[in-house]
């Protein structure tokens, strides 16, 4: 769906399935030094956080003028995180996390900070595959598998988006507290939520306005031709509130900015892995000079330090080798100069052609230049 040269969200440089238990997906456990039994309220719009017992965000989200609220009840929590040790030690019982989720000492919003000095190669935490949120773990995975053929799309994201749509609105979703760590969907900063005038005024020449226009057109087409008919065909599963193009756009933005895609071996000719949501791992912010990386194993996804991390320093994952215009397009932020060592500037070939033609002095040179550009498919006069 996104038009930048990248994968859908995709962290770990590889983009932008597992069955839960009991037929209703995984039950989460959060083990930390400060909270033993977190609670969650209001459909994930508020909830306690590991390092901030009792704190919460505003308690309701609004959709179509209707406020959806939930009774306070025990929360399944976040996934049990295995901590401390060299990679491969995730089967051992955790002795206490060496990382903390915090707003202090982070570059933006919530991030993850080291509670003690970490050495290169150390395991920061591991996320069991059973708690990943994907089309294979959602409560409605059976329906999505049954309707697989009808849910094919250019983006390939529709099954995950429907899973998110269902779980986000479901009162008994086992991912309820995971959603409480999401930003408020009404405050997302992606350029797709800016006005057209703002995009043209602030981002002209970056390629972002054009990419966003394609995104919005693709999203509207996908929603109108695939998603909405599916929702209308299953009113017993999806409430009326789910039939919202705006909510669908917001979930697309979340997949674009927070999902992961497991890499496949280059020699394999398999289709790319579908995107999935990885609780805890998606809290990490991005910088080009990152100090952690997500590794995949049969039982766990492991966040491993790629360089020494001093106590109190933020832990950064990588979203891939991305220029600032791509970061703005997909995630709504850019790295300050000169921190982004992957930054590039995209120049349209038509602009290069126009500049080249300014240097010609004879009609023969002009014809030669036009012929060269025509052979490369560059348009212009």
C-alpha cells in the first residue's frame, strides 16, 4: 500500500503465525519488578504501565460520535518477557527485566530504557510467538482462513487489518492491554492525516505528497471493494462501528508504522511473510545508529543488543535503511541532520532532464539529449 521503496512496516530492515490456546488467542502475562497484576480499562484507551503503577491515559475513544467504554476488569497484560542473558537463554525463568518502558530519557513518547549496563550480544527480552497478533493468532483466524481467497489485495495487509479491527473493538480481546500502549488513533502524525494543503506546503519536492495520494487512493479502493463487503457479510462478528473508512485508515497507519515482517531466506522463492504485530518490540524507537536488533527463532522473537548500552540509555531498534522522506511518509518523523546516515534525496528524472537541457548549445545536442531521455522513458519537452 505504501509507495516508498520499502516494506510495509517493517522493522529490522526486512519489510513493513501461530495458534493461541483455548481457541481465543493467547493470554498475556507481564512480569516486572513493580507491577504484578495490571488492570486495563476502556477498550485499551487506558491502563497501567509496567513502570508507572496506576497511571492511565484518557478513558474512551470516539467513533462516529459514539463513545465506547468498558468496565474495569483484570487485564491479561503484556507478554511475559524473558530477560537478561546471552542469546539462547530465553528458556530460563526471568530474574527481572533489565529494560524499562518509560517516557523519560526517550526521543519520543514511550520508549525502552536500559536499567543496567548491557553488553553487545546480550538478550534484552524475548517475546513468545504465541502472543504475536496476526491473521494466524487472532480470535477470528478461522474465518480469515476460510475467506482467504476473497481477502486478496495489492497490499497483502487485509487479513491483519481485519484481525486488528476485530480485536481493537472486541470487549474480551486478549490483546486489550496491548492496545493500551498504542498512541491514540486520533492523534497519529502520519502525513496521510494532514490536509492536502499542509502536505503540499510543507513537503513539496520530497516525494511524500505523491506517495500519500497513492496510499489514500489504494486504501479507499481496498476498503470499498474488499473490506466493507466483508464487514457487511459478517454483521454478527463486526459491529457497525467497524464500518468506518477513517478507522481503517488509522489501522493502516498502525500497520505501516508498527508491524514487523519476518524475513525469508533469499534463496527461498516463497511469498513474503505477512505483517504481524509484536507486543513490546514495537515500543522501541528508531535511529540509524541503532543498538538493538530483532532476531527470529522457532519459539521466540528476541531483541538483542548490537552494541554496548550504558545504564539509562534508550534502546533503539532499526526500521530499516530509510531516508528521512521515507520516515516521514511511513512513521511521521525524521532524524535530525546529520544523524540519519541512510538519508538520501530523490530527484525526479524529469528534473534532471530539464537541468541537462539547460546546458545544450545546439539543436543537434538537444535532439541527442531528448533521444537519450526517450530511451529511458523520461517524459518532457
